[in-house]
């Protein structure tokens, strides 16, 4: 899974905003607001095709959280992206 091509992530103040560009903007209007952790996960999904285990490892390496909390947060994040049709299979 990965972020669909056509989404742009920008830091605005302390938050990150994502928006669709080009043809994708006809399907997805509006913005996605992310905190630092959400942007960290977004960038992983944007640059590759990580599986959940890889994302958990990267998140626990970067932040001081347990595997259990990381896995729960990642699954919730992925569910939201799927519900909004932001992810695609590679």
C-alpha cells in the first residue's frame, strides 16, 4: 500500500497539510491535517510500500512508544486513509 500519486504534503506552522492535485483533486477535495507522527507515517507510505511490521519498527525507533501502541495507531491511521480512498495498492 502507498499514498496515491497526486497528493502533496506541506508543513504549515506546527501542522502538516495534505491536498490532492491535478486530476486527483476532482476525486478528493479538501485537506488532510496531520501532526508530526501522522506526517512521519505519511512519508513512509509516500516513499515506498511498507508493510505494517516495517512501519511499527520505524515508528518505535523514532518515537518512545511500545510496539502495541504503535501498531494500534498505525492501524487506525491506515483505516482512515483507506476510508478516504487515499491509499492504493502498489
